[in-house]
């Protein structure tokens, strides 16, 4: 039997070796796979009641990015949802790039919005991000994302202009309206440029930045608008100094407190990185203060948030340990004051 079928078998193997690769065998561009983790120990002490100690798994993310052609890429990221202990789709987008000034992304992604949303928790300088009733108060499907399409482009050499605008699915936002959400952002960089669509809220001294931007989202006549500012300066000692601020106005769209028709407020943040290394990393001190007001038919709440961090930066966003203290105070008994303190760990690869 082996002698009878041997010639046929060798002929088939030769044909397969000479045949062109199948679709499944086609070699695409490089594919990168990464992961990110944020976890902390947190002590919460309310003005009334017992204190609570918790170990939290804040985020666990999987990143997959790859080239399809020279001008088309694919992005797929997931994140852990601690509210129901599930993993959900974070980003899933096709990216077309013809030039720095012409880029189209479609799928699930971050709409044009404030810097805090376009950076997210992994690229924020403070640990207690999105707790001040100001940052990223936009409605979203998950973690600031929505399904839709966006154009963005980078322009200029001296003063750098970054523009983005897009249309997104309004019916999935839980606002009670099925009309399309429109979003736009314009940003000016006066010193170093920031390439790309997603941003950082600090570059840990890798850039000299002076940036100001405005963003707005509109659905059915209701708006959410923000203005954000970032200045970061390298120091001769090897450290860096950062100033950041934002003003937000959620006028019928977005906001933090349920029942609020209008929310507005702002925050300011300052940080300093010591230039001299201590072991394998550098220390950073950070302070932030935020003041927000939320109003509705039966609601008028003022929230003041103060946060202090002492951070140990081992490899910037890929390895850092952050000690935090945050004090949150309200003007109503319905929202009791509380403070939190703890230590957080962030790892990315």
C-alpha cells in the first residue's frame, strides 16, 4: 500500500509547496500585544458610619494592535468592569491614515472630548482619576467610549494644531434620545507637538508642553463642553514641573450626579518630579483641587475634592507606585463627606 500511494503523496506535497499561500497563511504587518494592570489598597473613612478597607482590581486591559496595509491598522482593547466582574470591549476600531493631517477611525473608540478622557486612567498623573465630578463627565457606552466614526488631523510646524470631529451612536448612551451624537475638539500646542489621537496628561519630562484645547459634544440640543490646559517643563536637574487645569460645563448632557440638569466646575493640578534617582525610580509629589456644582429641579450639590499623591516612578506609565490621599466634601447631608487613602500599583507591558 505504501509503495502504491507514495508517488501520489509526493506529488501532492510538491504541489502544496509550490502553491501560493492561502488567505489564512497570508503574512500581515506586525501585530503588537500588550496588557495593563491597575490595583490598589484603599481605606475609606466616611463622616458618619464605619470605615472600610478594600483591595481593588481597578483595571485589567488587553491591547492588540496591527497593520493591515501601509495605511490601514486595527485596534482592539478590552478592560475589566469591576461593577459586574466582567471583561468588556474597550476599543475596536479600523484606522485609516493617509497623512498626519488626514486620519479616519471607525468602530468603538473615544469621541473627541477633554484631555482626561483621551488619556484615561493609565496615562493620568493622579491615582484617583474621574472622581472630582468634572473630568470626563460625558455619557458613554463604556469607559468614555462610543460607537461611531471620527476624523482627526495634525497640522503646522511652529504652532501645532490638532483637530478632530465625529458622529456617534446616541441611542446607546442611555440619555433617552436616539439622535446622533456629534463631537469636536480643537487643540493648540505652542511648544512640543503631541502626535496621534489619544493623548497623555503628562509626559514625565519627555516633552516641553504648552497646550490649550476646547471640546464639545452635542445631542438633541443638549451639550457638554470643556476647556483644558496643560503645561509641562523639563528641568536642568532631570526632573519636571507640570501644571494642568480644566473647566467643564455639562448643560443637559453628561455630568456625574443622577438627576442633575446642569453641572459645571473646574480643577487645577500641579506636580513636581525630583531629578535625582532614588533606587530604580524617581519620586513625584502632586496636588489637585476641584470644585464642581450640580443643579436640578430638586438638586443643588457642591462638591470640593482635594487630592495629594506621593508617587514612585519606576518606568513612567509602565511601572509606578502611587500613594494617595483624597478628601471629598459636599454641602448637603444627603451626600456625606469622606476621605480615602491608600496605595496603588500600575504595570503595563
